[in-house]
């Protein structure tokens, strides 16, 4: 299933993408795409519905973040060996965990706002893993049972905040609008192998990132298991699993940073596409 949320910010309706391409309203079936809806029982409730009889929503309406009321937005850093190399970092021995503020979450096609005092805003296409069953100290062999599905994430970053302002990476990752997710949450049964997905990102039509999840250092099952050793995971939590090479900070001979007016377009095989216009901060 391809689940999504449609409507104005803060008033999104849960929806499903039908086989004919129409968007069908799920608000009479579930309250939102998040939390209990993403459990095995919640997804089974949606699967039991005749999608063809559900009301159609306007295909031109705004698409919101594909998961609502996200509890935790967890990220894995330097999870592609070639990306680590382009940043001059060593390949990590264990997954690097940091958090992205849930207030950064926006819809897949909403504007990205460069924050006040930003110097080095950057892009990162990433595979998002959405949790569907509570995970606590799970073994890698059982980890996929806790996954509801997958989505596209743009882990927008401000490198000056991230690496030159002291402390952890979080301050360069959590600015408002720095977390576009969607367009869809694609349920796990529709993705044969999350380690065989092409992912790409363009800025103003120039393709900077063109990679595959097969080059991840730590695969999805390992990441879910690993994170669950340090914190419990609840339905609706999101893990962003890292980015392939081609980020702005790695461009030679000079880095390329986002600026107002840029248009980012990105996607992952089978999970849909996003497009954001970059705008300057204004009070």
C-alpha cells in the first residue's frame, strides 16, 4: 500500500493511493497515518477495505508529510562508505546516531527555508524507515518485523551549524523545514529488498546524487536492531538511514551550497519523488 496525508498543514487527511492513480480518503477508516495505524493490526484494517468505494480527494491538493505525529526522528550518519570518503571521514565501526527535530518535518513538496545566519545549507536524499511495531532490544533477524514501511527523506543540513559551531550534529539538522518526508509511506510488503533501491537528487536539474542502498555500510535490519539497543522504538518513529555521495559539501574543487531560488528534486525507486523550492528566511 502507498499511504499518504493530504490537505493544508495541520489539517491533513489520511489517504491511500489507488491502483488507478486516484487518492482515496481514509479518514472514515483511520484517524491518521501514524501511531497505531501503522501497527500490523492497523495496516490490516486498511487492507480489508474496498478502496474503490472510498471518496476521492483532489489530486491537486497539497501532500503533507506521509507520517503524522512522529515521536522520534532518528538519523544514521556516514552510512555509505563513498559518502564518508567524500567528507574526509573514517568509515564508522558502529552506526552513528543523531536526532532530527520533529518540528523540521514538512511535506515532500513544501518550501525549504534557509535558516537565519546559515552559511552552508546542503542536501541529502535518504531512505526513511517507518516503525510499525514497538522495538526494544530486538535481534537483527527479527528487526524487519518491526518495520511498517519506507519513504523518501531529504535530510537537509546546515554544515556550518553542524560541524563548526561546537557540540553534536543536531543543531545543523533540526531547523524548521529541514525534514521533507513522503510523498508516500510504502508498506514493507511492496519493497522486495530495501538494500536494492536506487536513490538520486538534483538541484536545478543537475544530478548531484545517484546512488543505491546496496552500498550502505549498515543495512536496514542492522540499523533497526542497533538503535533498539539504545532506545525503544514506537509505531510512527522514523529512522533516516544515511545518504550516498554527491552532497554539496563534497563537491570538488569547491563545495556547492543551497541558495534561495534553487529547486531540489529527489526520489527513491518505488517510493516516489519530492520537489522543494529553496527560500530565504524572513521574520
